[in-house]
């Protein structure tokens, strides 16, 4: 053990760190979950003998002792300095050995010690009153209360924490959620997409994954028939297909092209044996991966914006199709068009750095393991946190005839 003397400032810093690490355990213990937690800091590790004091130096020892004598008179109620004997130059005396506090006292000590220097960017470790209120609310609602779930709940916005408690109560009253979709759950205060973000925490505090219980949301695919032979029959060009419905598509395509922009779908040029599907943004992987006639196509191709979101969708869609479908349909590869590094440079004149609201487009640090080398190069260029000429080339800026040509080149 290294011999050293801990100053009052160092001790407060250590207490602050321990509050961050153990406040949830302390609050849970107050409600009977786990053992009581105390916050303690050794004040002179490795220094328990006169010989150790001599190694440090008597001047440093004396200064340290005087600082603790002064600090001891400022300690809030509930903070204790435990002293132990040390014989220094033949004289035995009581010297500070350990600083001990319960949660309330530790938080007060942290606040008082930092009140003169804390800025708005350095808040206290925890709002104990809020933590206790949340813990009591979770316990009263019948939730699983452990330090991990309390910490996760504490990180929520106040309104989301209230919805969580409401959801726990509602699920306790409704053992079967199969009559609703995830967006229909009549939980007070719950917006339609709340479960998408907080479903895992709700599972952890209830022991039920309501996402698996609810009625599945039917996939609705908006598509355009671009086969010229089909167009010559005079039948409808634009269509919609819904999971489980009796309506079949007009023909089984050899090529399925997924696009993100509606105009790109509606006005795509004729390509034989092809259907163009509107992807639905980041939901594309979930919505389209298990559509039987998409899985059955010989070529599944994705074309999206050259931006972080476009590559994320491609990555997720490719990962979803790489696994067999629930109905046993085999895995399928997904290729892309107009999304590699060559395309980024070819259409650079259409690059932008701001979104439709005029806000700067932010970089992305997401790792996308399912991109090809050429796609990954383009992604790294537009998503980097460093300087880059632009962060987005929108799909609509690229002539559709270019897309049709590239599609034919890659599927013949």
C-alpha cells in the first residue's frame, strides 16, 4: 500500500465519487433492498506507525493534522472522523484515520465544500429527495426496485419517470396486453413512441416485456410497379400491400429497390421485373425484412441519402436480411446503388451541411459493421467529427435515370 496523507479537499472529492457510485444502493437499502450503505474514506492509508510518519516527514504530518483539526470544526451533522492512535517521537496521540458519513451527510458535505466553486456545469452528485421519491413511487407501484432500475429511472426526464410509474401500475392491472398495439397502450401520459425508447426499462422494472405481448403492427408497404410490360396493360402503377391481407402484388419481382424518398418511388423510370418500395426511414429494417415477396426477389437493392441516416438504414436493413425470416425464408444479401465513395465525389455539387430547418447536420460516431468498404469510406467522410465538405447528398438531387442505369448495371 502506498503511504500518503489525504487532505480534506481530497476526501471530499473521494466522497463525491463514492456518492456517484453508491447513492442508488443507499436509497434502496433505506427501503429494505440490500444492506445499509455508508460512505467512508481512509485519511492516511499506509500511515499507522511512527516510522511511517518519519518517512513522510514530521512537517508534512503536522500540517496535515492541523488542516484536519480545522476542517473537523466545519463538518455537517452525520459526518464523523474516526481517529486511531499513532506513536510519534515516543508520544502516542489520536489522529484522523477515516471519514465516515451516511448518504444525507455525504451529500451535504459535498454541497458545502463545493458551494464556493461549483458552477452550473458541476451539479451535485444526486438529488437525494428526488431519488427517494422515485424509489418510493416504484415500490408503491409494484416495480422491481434494485439499484440499476433506480439509476435508470433517475436518468429519465420527470415526465418520462411519471409515465414509467403509470405504466407499471397499468400493467399490474392488465395481465394481458395483446388487445393493443405498442402505440395504442392506454397508459396515462404515454405518447405513441414512448415504448420504443423506454421499453427495456419497463421490462426491467416489471419483469414483463410488453413489446412481445402487444398486438403486432401490420406492415404496410407503399410501392410502384416499374416493369414496362405491366405498364402496357394499363393496370395500376402505384399500390399498397399490407401484411395478412388478401390482396397480392401484381407480379413477383426479380428486383426490389428500396428508396427513401416518395418522389423517387413515384417517378422511377421503367425497369423490367422490378418493384420500387418506399422504405419508411429508420423503420425500414423492421417493416420490410420479413415481407415474403421482398425476401423472394433475386436482387434486393437499397438506395438512400448519402448521409449518416442513410448509411445507418442500409446497415440495419442488411443486418436484418442476413438472418432467416420467422417463416423460414432464407437470408438474403442487400446491395446498394449510388452510395459509395465514388458517388459521393461525383455528386458533391449537391452536398449540403444543414437540414430542412436550417440546423447544422451533426456528425455521427455510430459504428456500422455491415457496410462495404466503399460505402464505409463514404460514410466516414460525411459522418466524421472533423472537417468535411458536406454531410448530406439527398436522394432527390440525383437524376432518376442515373439510378435506373446503376440498378440495371448491378442486377444483370
